C-alpha cells in the first residue's frame, strides 16, 4: 500500500512539473463598455462629456468608440456637439477622429469634418478644428473647402479652395441645430 501511495505521489509530481506553463494574460489595455467619459482640458472652464459603447486604453491613448456623442461645455453652457465613429484622446487632451460631424450652437453651424478616406480630423483644445476637407451649413453660409482650420466659435476660419455661398440679404433658412441661435 505504501508503495502504491509513493508511486501516486511521484506520478503526480512528474505530471505537475511536465505540464506546459500557464499562458500569460493578454496585455491589452483597459476596455470599458457603456461609458460616460469626462475630459477636463487645461482651458479654464472647458469640459467635454462623451457617451459611447466602449472605451479602450492602449499605450496612454484612450479610444472612445461606437455610438459616440460628445458635448463641449464652456462655463457650464453647451457650446457644441460632436458625433464621430471614434475619437482618440491623445496626450495633451487633443482629439483625433477619422471624420466627424459637429454642431455649433452659436451661429447654428453644422460642419462635416472630413469623410471616410479623406484624412483625419484633429481637434486641438487651445486652437480648434483642423480637417483636410469640410462642408459647412448655417443659415447664412453654405459650402465646402479643403485644408480647413477654425476656432471653436467659427470666428477665425482658414481654408484652401473655398466654395462658399452667402445669401444676398437673407438666409438659407431657419436654424436647424437643436438649441442653436443665429
């Protein structure tokens, strides 16, 4: 009986030492589902609020993706809305998206910043929007341009090859941005 018990113990030890090592856990970053994400950039009184299906952290960059909606508040007042398939929050709190749609309440601006295959959109917290292409719709302005740059209030605009229309003495129509004003 002792010999049988000794053989069982020896067999168990051999089996234990010869088994393959455990596989390491995946080294992916953090993955959160059904998120609300708040971003507080250095700008005084500015806050971004995002909702999305998922947020993934990879190497210090946060990707917010799936059903993404972002809102920018200045001094607790909604300033603009951002819709994109995903947004990467880079070091320095700048945002990068493959393309985006933006609604700016003051002025009733709707911007289509870039499009699939046209290059990425960069949103710099201290400067505004940078896009390789833009389509703008507002009660007093319509058109598109290349190489677009603008501050968040659309007060300083730079663009290459602009093709804009301004209605003579009138508007294209009423404001269609929810909560917006001309």
